[in-house]
C-alpha cells in the first residue's frame, strides 16, 4: 500500500494520513515499499541529466559530468536520502514524548518518508538540469512537503492541532539543520578530492 499512499498524499492528504496511521507499517516494509524505490527517482534522473544532457550557464558551452563521477555522486546522494529519512524519523520519535503523544507506536520514519514524497517525485526534473527549472520545481516540492508535515503530523500522532504545529516546527528545524550539515559534509568530501569531474 505504500505507493498508493504516496500518490494519495498528493490528492487527498488527510484521508491518506489516517490510513497510514491505521496501518502502522514497519520500517523495513516502509523502506522496501516506498523509500528505496522513490529515492531512486532523483538519483537516476540526476545521473542521466548530468551525464547525457548536461547544463549550460548563459551562452557558455554545455558541461557534463563523467560517468564514473556522476555514478559515485548519485550513489552518495541516494545513500544520504535513505539515511536522512531514517535519522529524521528517529528525531520525530524522540520528540514525541516532549509533545505528549499518548500512542507510543513509533511513527517517525513513516512521517519523514511520506512527507518527503513530493521531493522524491519532483526529482524526475533533474533529468533536465536547468538551474531555474530545477529551482522552481524544487521550491514547489518543498512547499508541499512542508504542508504535508504540518497537516499530517497531528493526524498521524493523534494530538491537538496547536501542539502538532509546534511539533512540526521542531521537526522542520531539525530538517533544516540536517540539510546544512549535509552541505558541510559535501564540502569536506570535495576538499579531499572526491568531487565532480567535468567533461565538455
């Protein structure tokens, strides 16, 4: 049912959050039925876009990545997405006690995974690596993911909307900190020579 929920969140989020709550999927099932597959979309699209299509700044020449470089970066990006969902999910479970969630069933990874659905799906746009198109599409996906977080967290955790708002804000803050940390780690990795290799 994971993929059904994934697309249902785009059309009828409240109903899907209720269904997700009732199912209480295990982390293993959630990953095999949802995360592992959908996280491939931006990773594969990015690999194709950077090696076959390339990008252009102004009137300059088209730039591409070498296949080996793009492959290693895509694998690292894929691994980072998988790890990020799990870590954020564990933070959500940790915060649950603070926000007085009565049901002790761990639902953090499900919350993180399904909230990330718009970003996974819009990742297909990476097959056409135009900075403005990708930025606009990314902003739309992030905005909808934030909406899903604020709308879905009170439903999934079965807490009042006002407490859910504060809980969701805390989760969003952690997500932003994780994103900044990922950028810092990327800079460190590139500084030791594991970076993109460009070809014209």
